[in-house]
C-alpha cells in the first residue's frame, strides 16, 4: 500500500483561512498480463485454421463441403463459409461447420448462455437468413433458435421459435456488411 498526500489550497481572505491538507491511502494493483476469456466456456471455436474446440470440452466442429480459412483480424485465420442460390432464390450449394448435439450444449429453459462472434460480410451482401449459429434448420422462423443475417437486408437477425410462438428481432439494414 502506498501513501499519497493531497493538498487543498484555500485562498486567504478575511477569515484567515490558509492551506489545509488531508492524507489518503492509495492501493496499487499490479497490471494483469492477460484476460482469460475462455473461463467457464462450454465451447470456444477460434477458427484459426481448424474447427477445434479450445474450451476443454471437446465440442469440435465438423466442416461440411470444405469451408475455407482466410486471413483473419483476430488470430491468423478466420472461417469463411459460403452459400450460393439458384435463380429462384433457393440454396443450391453451401459450406459450413456443424457441432452435432453435445450434451453440454443442450440448454434447458432455466439456463442462461451468451454467444459472441465476429462477423464480416462482403460489401453489399444481402444474403438470405441462413443461420450463422443456431438450432433452426434451413432459416429463421423454423422451430429452434438462431442468429443470422436479416433476409436480403445486410443486417443481423435473431429468432426463437418453439413450434407455435415465434419471436425475433432485426438489426439495422447493412449493419454487418463490410463497407470497405
């Protein structure tokens, strides 16, 4: 613990006040070298050239149709998955990563969880709503949950559907497009 003295200067005036001082204690904490963001995670896919889970739970992803690894901003590489559609707007080819159904990713209604990801769509992308991550099959508004691009608007969307009730929200148009 260090000690620091602070002086408060009070102007002299008719009351004869001069200088007052007060002692304070300051605690100095050593700077941490890193923050371990993987504490308590059940899944951590870095996509730095592979689909290996680094959380220690072995929830490795499985590539489907050979998604590419490209230069990334965080780590050396990033996953680049692709979806193409035919003239009628239906998906005719895609590459992605699946997780299967690991037991420690089967959350119940009382569980809270957080998802964090970095997404960069190409300039002008206005893809359909095929999920970035989720349990809904094919697109939003199907039973399950997902986080996806908003339908032909270049923004983001989340959706939760129990088969009867459908809840969702869209972010601003073009909010996840790369404007570069």
